[in-house]
C-alpha cells in the first residue's frame, strides 16, 4: 500500500475510533467532559501545536516564493484579482444557498414547549461556553460586533505597525501582505536579488519536508480531538429539538461542497472534480479532525502540489490567502444559524433582512479567523446588522446570548464547515493553476562534461 493511501486509512480509523471512544467511554449525558479534558490537551500537543508552529514561517515563505515564481509583477494583479473574484463569488453562492435552505426548511419552527426551553437555557449555555463567550464579549468590547469595526480591524492587520507582533498574535493577514510586498521587491530586483529567490524556494522545500514528518501524527491527533468533541456533546445532541438545524447546515455544506464547487472546478478549472477530491483527501480529513483551516494549511499545500496537480505558484499564493479570507462553509453556516435563531425567537425575516444576512455573512466570513468556532464570533456581526434592520418595527432585538442555543452542537458542525472551507481553497488553487502554471523546464543545453 502506498504511503499516501496508508495514511488515509489510518486517519479514517482514527476518526472512527475517536467517535466510538468519545461516545462510549468519555460521554456522560449528566456530566459532559470539561473543555480542558486530557484528550483535548493531548490532541493539541500531538497535532495542532506542531502544525501551528509552522504556520507563521510557512505563510511568509510560501507567499514570497509564490510571488517570485509568478515572475512579472503585472501578472500578480491578474492572479490576485482572479483569486479575489473566485473567493467572493463562491462565498456569495454559499451564503445564498444557506439562507434559501433555512428559509424553506424552517428548522426554527418548533413546538412552544421546545422553543421556551431553548430560549430559557440559552443564556446559561452561553455563559458556560468558556473561551467562546470570552471571544464574543471581547469582540463586542472592541466594537467589532459591527461591520465597520470588524473591517477596521482587518484593515489594521493589512497595514500593521509591527509585522512580528501581528504574527505573534496569530493574525496572518499582515504576514501575507508583507510576503507579497517582499516578493515583489525580489521579483523586480533582477540579478541582485536572484539569490533570495533560490533561498526562499529552498526554505519552502525544507518546511514541506517537516510537514511530511508531522503528517504521520495525524491519525493519533485526529483520534484524540474527535474523541474530545464527541465526549463533550454526544450523539444525543443530534436528535434533540435542534436536529433539523444541524441537518440544514450539513445539507447546505454538502450541496455546496459536492455540487457547486465541483461544477465551478469543472467549468473554470477544466479538471476532474472527483479525481481532485480524492487527491485532497488527507487535507480534508485533517481539516475535519483539527477543525482549523489554518492548522490544516501545511497539509493542504502538500496535497495540492504533490497529488492534486496544483502549481507551486498557485498553491503558495492562493492557499495561504484562502485559509485567511476564503470561508465558504463559514459563510453558509452563519446564514443558516442566524436565520434559525431568529425563527426560534418567533421573528420572521423578510426579503430585506435576508439580503442583510447574505451581505453581512459574506463580509463577516472574510474576517473570520481560521480557528475553531471563529464563525460564532463573527456571527455577532450578522445578528447586530439584522437587529439594526428590524429597528423601528416594534420587534425586540435578538439577544447575543441566543447563540447559546447552538453552542453545544457547534463543534461538530464546525468540523464539517472547515472541510468545505479547505475544499473551497483547494478548488480555487486548482483553477488559478490555469493562469499561473509552473514553468516547463527546457532541455539542458550545457555541453557535456
């Protein structure tokens, strides 16, 4: 069995074993395991922390290498513009699909008894959510619960005063912008900067070698992280009053990931979607287990280049940028979740409010970090925007604590939407490969000897 196929089998076994261990060994309906359970700590040590260790150098080095590989700086505008058009278009499609499904299925139309119980327990669930509630409260304190504040935060990351400080805080946009500028400087430097081209190409090769070592820890890490997830919520969370909400989210993600994105790839990338999906299998399984598109980035690049036929030029530029700003799954999820919560509280959203959801969910998803449950934080932006739209209609605003209704099941759904986020990045890189293919080496014309 080839190494890639063996690793795929081991990751699948880790997923299945993690589900069984979490449900039948860890889960206790009356006393769920704590957030800092040993399985979470061990999973972080085995897989998340080693992968995150590579994120800062990998993003900077890969972006610089990608920009210098493109060559002519004028071509970067074509590649960058095409990439952004793809990101925005697919996210708009995803969020529109999500808003349409939740409006048709209406999972929030529950019996009064279930609705009253969910709304009554929401505040307590929100208060007990630990880091999630802390991140949401911190975003509100910084004024990032409004679209303007969130976008100002993004602009400050794009134009930082200290790129090292931004990297230390785990905010990769500054690294991407810095890498683009440094790569452009190298590209226009001619012969004097040619040694830097060789250096960054070699540095990228070395980092990918380290990635290959870490990837073999994926089955163990996935087992531990999935066991922790299932141990916290159990299967019972999937059969309660919000089961139709979960079904709606998963159905939307499946439609977007298995129909919309493959069609886009077929039309614009002229590639076989099933073959490319199989080539990206290890990255997608890693995304499901780690629940982080940023942590999966090293594996995504490795799979895309070595197995997916994506050019290094495209992978090094598109994938790091995509792990930060391209969030198809998150955008779709936020649309479904926000409309569902308003339905639970008996508020029917009209066409105007649904348009607000579509626009703000798309923009908020761009600013979502590639970390677990980041979508819950940016969801506050969408809720705030819809509340403002409803102002003056004698309708009570939806409280932020309503997010507590879906916090319990969020981790499981987050794993699914992370897979779609990573798949969307990979499809974009494959499409951009047509614009920025790797150069075909010419014949060696040097004299023998």
